[in-house]
C-alpha cells in the first residue's frame, strides 16, 4: 500500500495492483443444465511460468490459445456480446478511474487464534472472581437439554487463509504504461499475492454505463468504459497516467 493526494490535498490510502501479462485463453458459450438460459464466460490467465512447472495438459491448452504458460487461470462470466478472442492481451485500461470494483483474494493466514481475536469476543471480566481465564470464550453449551455444543459454534480455531471479497473499492488512478491499478483502501492477501478484480455488484448504479442507460447523471464525471475489453492496443492510445476526478468543493474549508 501507499498514499496519493487528490487536487484538494486529501490523502488517499491506496493499494497498487499490477496486471501481469494478462491474456485471454479461451471463451465459453454453453447452455445451463436444465435451463433455457445460456452461460457465456471469458477465461483469463496471467503471470508467465516456465515449461518445467507446467503440466502437459495445461501446456497444450495455452498453446492452443497462442499464449505462454500461465500461473493463474480464472473465468469471468460476461454477456454474449462481450466475448473476447483468445490470445488478446488485457491491460489496466480495462478499468476506468472513478468506477467501483470488487476484489477477491486469499486473506493472510494468522494461525490458531482465540475467540477474542477470531470472533471479536469481549472475554471475561478483568477481576471479581475470574481466575487465569480472562481471554476465554466462556460457556459454549447448555445443560442436560440438549446437552451438547451445536455445530457452527464460534470457538477458537484457525484464522485467515480464506477466500474473501472486499466490495465497493474506488479506483483512484490507472497507469497504462506500467499496467498499474491504484485502488482506494486495502484488498485481501499478502504482498505479491493474486487478486481477482471485477466490476462492483452492489454499486452498479454508480457504473457509468448503467447510469447512462437509466438516464442518470453520474456523481463524478467518469470516462466511457472500454467494450468489450481494455486491450494493450487501447492502452497505447491513452495517456500514461489517468486520475479519477475529484469533487469541486474543498473539504478543508468551513461549511456554511
């Protein structure tokens, strides 16, 4: 993480993500089971790796797409008109400064932890009869009826290392020359980990394309999103740095 400052001098904590040679490997179009609806998706892979660390099956899969061997392969559901040809290289210009995204990753593992740290328990009292069990969870079961601990009870155990999603993150800056995405706030995972980024689900009403279809003026002026994807060729036509617009009102001035 690092910090950026907007035009009003407000400090913004941001996480820097890099699009590491992200390429389309295949597209999927099939009918859902026991349904008349169709499923359309684009399979994207990133981060090159040598042949010695790749299985023969995956090497054939990547060779068919005409891309180098990749470490991470992920599939994103899209609409029928948003399918991208295999072998296309995606860039950070696929996202636009000012839009909201959801980031999915594996959280940092913290090992075996107690109930206070793992679930936010308050613990037992600091005095008045409590003896060497101040950070314990307290009672976990009942008396004779039912006389057992229910499954799913919040108790001490292994914490972290889970697949979680952080929603509604604001894109502050896009670096098209280095394929960097500056996202306001933090994302799950260690430094150097892999994160899956997609358009925000809960804040689709802030999406510039959705607002345009509904005839709603955006809160902030946002550039038009590339469709069906922001390719490396598109990034060459854009400025090296794209910043999100800021509000006109200075937050440091006294309110009326």
